[in-house]
């Protein structure tokens, strides 16, 4: 005996509901992660590169595409998934209710409404995917996960709707329409609005409470005094904007700035030159040793490789760890350590620190854009604006 269509439907219905619930749950998780990245990017905190793809997500958070009508897209996503999850709860409760055919039609309409909202979500995902994969230097992986969530949710909602439609057909072919008038439909609206408003207010509050003061100090130094021939550099020699950085490899705020400057290079490949100078702080036990390692790496033509390794492994700067970093950076390790123990390396670091003190530097990171002094944390957006302003001023 073959099972009837109605008998086959419950497993299909359950599969659809499970897929949609998983999509909503994972979507909520990654929406919250993206909101945290949005806050971190807004206040200038680092979002580390790596297998998780946070670098691309941080870049996305700092573009105009991260907001819609002034609301973080991640907050809209969180509201959508919370609302859809509540709507799924509504379909479950409605299925448990025994009523007339008109009630059954209304209950089936909830799954139709769920299908429509996931169709809208997939359509919105397509628009965002175009930006993600064509406008960003590195795509945001978490955004990609949400696109997959929306597709899985759409499949689940479609299975649930088909199951309900066939099930209702067994009760006299009652016509099924979007259940916007069903009392449970309000669950989606309430969940969406409450989640979006609450998360947006929380993001604004966190940004307001944690965003650093503007980094510009108002001090001005003659650009020619800041520059030395031996400073490691990146960018064209004739760039209209020169950023001279005084940094300490053991300072966590310098590590933040290093990440920001790494992304700044990509934005201004022809207009910006970055020059690095050392300012190890006396209360950082290993900062001078790390600085000498960087000086000697520069002598081998691999300063930036060692620079990145030191900040990534901060503050593990014992000699064994420096040897491991140097080897991974492609350096002649024995030559590096011979250089580090020489007067040359110590004098080079001391000269940079003395120069910084003569400019009035009191802490790190401190940097100069065409002679204008900045100190402390700064967002990529603010730093980009400062570079653009300096470039425009140099052109006049």
C-alpha cells in the first residue's frame, strides 16, 4: 500500500521547518558578529585578518554599503532572522491548532508569508553580494555565510509552504494566500522592529562610549626634520602625502594602527608614502629588542615582513621567538642576531627615539601627515580623510 500525499507530508514539513530554523539561528549568530565588527570598525579597534575573513568584514563595515537609511545592515539582518524565527514558531503553533478549513487556510498562509520574506531576503542578498565580491579588496566571509543562510531558509520555507499547500488541498482545495491578516503574522513585524531598534541603539551607545577622541593634536613639525634616509618606507618617493610613524612593537595601540595603515596603503598606492621610525617605551620590557630586530631586518631588505610578524606575535619577543619569526620571514637568522647585538642597531633605535623626544612625542603611536601630528587610535575612515585633505592641500 502506497502512502497518500497527505501521509508523506509531515516529514517534508518537518525538514522545511528545521532548515528554516537552522538558517535563522545561524543568521542571528553572524548578524551579531557583524554588529560587533561594525562597532569595532567605528571606534578604530582592530579586526584581525586571517582564516575567518574579518579583514574584509571590517572593510565592509567602513563603507557606505554597511548602512541602509542610517541603520546598520547587520541590525536589519538580525531583525529579519528574529522575526522569521518567531514566524516559524507561529507556523508550528498554528499547525497544532485544530479548526475549520478557513483556519487551515490562514495557517497555511503563514508559511506562504515566510516564503515571501525569504524570497525578499535572497533578493537583497544578491544586491549585497555584487558589492561584496566586486567593490571590496577582500570579500566579507560572514556576509557570505548570511547569503547561504538566506538560501537555506528559502528552501526550508518553500518545503514548508508546499507541505501546507498539499495538506490544505486535502480539505477541499481551500485557496491559500499570504497570511498577513493572521494574528501570528504580527510576530514577524514585532520581532523585526524590536530587534532592529534595540540593536541599533546598542550599537550607537557602544560607539559613543568607546570612540576615541580625534587623534590630531594640533602640533606641526617641519616635514623635512621628520624624514631620514635610513627609515623603512613604503610608497613612491614623490608621493604628495608622507606619513611618518613613530611606533613601539610592544604597544597594542601601535598594532591597531599597523593594521589600519596596511589597509590605507591599498587605498592610496600612488599618493601616499609611509615611513617608519622607532620609539620603544621604557616600561615595555622587550620593545627595544624588537626594534633592533626590525632595524636589522631592514638591513636585509625585509623590514615589512618582520614588522608584520612582530605585531602579529606581540608581545612574544624572547630571542627564541624572534628567531622563529625571522626564519618564517625569510631572513638570515644568524646574520640578524649578529646585527642585533651590534652597536649599529642600538644606535639606530636610540637616534629615532631621541628624534621623537625632540618633537615632543610622549607616547605611541604618534604619526605625522605632511608634518601634522596625530596620536593614538584613529579609524580608517578618519585617516583616509586626513590623507585626502593633505593630498588636496599639496595640490594647491
